[in-house]
C-alpha cells in the first residue's frame, strides 16, 4: 500500500526543513569565515571561528534528517546566531 497524503506532506515538510537547515548553516559558516579572515593576526580569534564552523558542520552531519523537530530546533538555533552576528556587525542606519 502506498503512502497517505498526510505521510507525503510530512515527508515534504521534513525535506524542506532539512534544506533550510543546510542553507542556514552554509550562511553561518560563510559568516564565520568572514570573521576569521577579519581577525587576521589574531590566531586565537581565528581558531574560535574555525572551531565554531566545524561544530556547525558536525551538528548537521549528526542530525537525523527525518526528525522534523530536531531539524527545526537546530535551524532556529543557528538562524538566531546568524541574525545576531549580522546585527552586531551592521551599524543601524537612520
């Protein structure tokens, strides 16, 4: 017997959520790289950003892509961090 419409919908939501997670983490890793490059001459600061980049990568690799709640939670966590990094780096224009 085939999947029900509800099962297909859940599968679709899960795949989309995982893609969003990967996009979010890719953007976050790009930000970490930029921050590491901006810290040229400060090896400790560069190491901090590289470590955070690897932790984000590992978190995505370790997550069950079929666990919608876990994927959503991790996306929210990294999305919040990404927004905070940009908020601190971008001056407020008036």
